[in-house]
């Protein structure tokens, strides 16, 4: 297959805001690959048919919400971590078909290490949506033994409970309205927020007591939680840090070459007006 016919892209809905083309475009240019990387509007219902119709020039796909579970289901094979999380943000063309992986775990791990996390016993996750299971996967990689998921309705944490079981991670589910957020933040090693800014704004000061905070929300910036953490002199990682670190593995999957990490970091830094901090976990 001629190199100049290689294609990759991101599937999601909505997808027009995605910064993945910035990262992949910079990477392919640095590697001397005249590849394309496109945004493709696609929900979980359309995903199986779209993927099945892609020609051999397509080497890989990034997958964002709401298609990550569908991506896992269409794959011929999957990495153990994608299976454990129950979702895939990456599809890679192989001789046997599509391979599913979850580099979102790399994204969380890299973001937290960039913020200074080294070790700990327990973590807190606010929200139990699609990102929460990837966060639990990252906690397992980082050596945490337990986690608490805080949700409005504990019934919505069923996926997180199943994921934690597959990961061997002890999990507590607590109702948002009943949590002492100051105590929860002070007692954990790391806190990851996946809830919208409106939910965390009233408790941002309480949450800022956590030793390391990752707020996966980065638009609009700064979020109330990020503002509180920075005002308190705390250690903060952002969703852009997570986006950057998850993209490294995708580029390496698609190209078979080491990702040009600093080039990708600089491209994202420029595209976002400097939200991404200059230090980076490598």
C-alpha cells in the first residue's frame, strides 16, 4: 500500500471541536508521513457500518464519545486493558482485522504523573460516565489499591463497579449529596473530576484539598475547580494533558514509530493558547 494513501481519523459526535487532528497532524509531519487525519461525525449506531466500509488505506481510528463501547464491540481483537475498561478509544488496522485498545489509560497516567503524582493508596473519581472506567484503569496502573466513585445516583455506577472488579480494585460508590468533600479530598492520594463544571463549582474549594487533581474538563477554561486548585497552590493536571498523553500511544499504534512527543506537546500548546503546561511526563 503506497504510504501517501494512508489515512486515519477520529470518530465521534459531536467531533468538530476535537483537537486530535492537531496532535496527529503534527506527529505525521514530524515523522515525514504525508498521511491524512480527519474528523468524522459518527455516533455509536453508525460506527459499526462505517468501520466495516473503510478501505485498506485506513490504518487507524481514534474514537471519542459516544462510540467507545461500540468500537470495542466491532474489533476482532482487543488488548486486556480495553477489555477490562469495557471500551476502546483506539482502533488499529491489523492483518487479522481491527485491534481495540484504550490509550485513555495512558492519558490519565501521564497527566497525573505530569502533575507530580508518584504513589498512593486510594483515589476519588467524581462522576461515573465513560471516562470513569479509564480513570480506574489508570489507578490500577499507578498502583492504587482502592477508589471511591461519587455519583448523583449510585445505580449509574454499575459499569464502574464491574470495571473495578475486573481490575482487582476495591471500589466504594457514594452518593454525591451525602459526601463530605473536604474529608474525601484530604484522605485521598489523587482526585479526578469527570463531572461538568456546574457540578463542581459549589465545592471547588473543598476539592482543592486533594494532593493531586485532574480535571478532565478543559472547555471553557479555566474551570472553577482548576481555579480553586491553582489558588490553593495545588498540583493540577488538565484534560488537555490527558488528551496529549493518550495520543502518543495512538500515533505509535498507527505508524509503528515512536511518537514525537515534544512536537505534539508544542503543537497542542500553541493551538490552545498555552493551557497545556510546559513540563511533560515522558
